[in-house]
C-alpha cells in the first residue's frame, strides 16, 4: 500500500487549521490583555474617586503598554493568517514543508516575558513605596 500524500490526507489540513486557530486565540488574548492593562489606570482612578481607597498614583505607562500589547495581538493575527496561507499553499502544491523553530512563537513569548517582568518590577516598586 503506497503512503498517502499530504494532499489526500485531510488530517494534514486539520492540523494546520488547529495551529492557525491557536495563533488566533493567542492574538485575541493579547488584544484583550492589552485592553485591560490600558484601562487599569482608569479603573484605579475611579475607585479612588469613590473615597473608599486613598488617592492612588497611577502610572502613565498603562495606556502605552496596553496599546502596545493590543497592537502585538493584531500583528500576531496578521502573521498567523499569512503563515496559514503559505502552509496550505505548500500542502496543496506538494512542496516540502521545512520545520524550524517558530520565530513568531519565540518573539511573542519573549515580549510577554518582558512585559510580565516589567509589571512585576512596577508592582514591587509600588508595594515598597507604600
């Protein structure tokens, strides 16, 4: 029995579709997280205005950081769509699909690690200041 070609095996397409949808979920999560970060300063100011909390100093970094995360989510979605189209085209034409580490995954993980580290430093600094 001859081995099936990737074009005739629907599992190949389904696997690529799952990968594409995982990247879309990552992009949506980045956009949602960016929105939350951007609005967090406004939320703290509103809580302080209720006089249930002491006046809080909010950072001017929440909006730019949140916007950067939102833009990163948009870029991840665009790059995921481009990658998906390329891989499906390669499957359809029978071209070899070269596997290598995903540059997009590495960049996203490093950016998120840096953002998390920056937020941890910021929160630690705020706790020590009080």
